[in-house]
């Protein structure tokens, strides 16, 4: 489902395929295990250039990881979402709630302040 690498204080998770009801819970558990195993990570970057589809379950999985990270003073970012995923993220206003970058390179070059997640 994904590959990952720790680069400095950035945990990069390279997702692929579809993030939907059939895999969102497994993805959440696997990413939570990575977060727990890499407590020094100050930022988790979900690389989504190979994600072909995301539904509400996938979005819920992303927001669940964001809440978890914010509680420990870390931040979640999305990098390089595919065109289809970008449309979904834009429709839901995700970029207003977390950093979304056009590429992994732009995510790595940016330094984000931890922001409180405050749904309205």
C-alpha cells in the first residue's frame, strides 16, 4: 500500500492506489504504527502523486492522522496529489486545514508552523 522514509525530522509516507472504505482503516493503523515508531518526526508528509482516488473514508483517515500529530506538536502535510485527488481536496477545502503542496520537493523546502486544527 505504501513505502516510507525518514528524512531528518520529516516522515515521508508514499501512498498509492485508492484511499477508500476498503483500505482507510488499514492505512490509518499502518501510518499510526509508523508515527509511533518514529517519534522524532516533527512532520509527516503524505505523498499522494500515485493516489488515483480518495473518498470520504480516505479523507477521514487523513484528518485522523492530523489530529493525532497535532496532539503531540507535530504537523501533517500532503504533497503532490494527483489531479483527481486535488479536485477532491479542493472541493472539501482541505488546504485551509493543512498544508497541501504541489510536489514533494516543495513540501521539503517549506517549513510549517504547527497549527491547531479547528473544524468550523
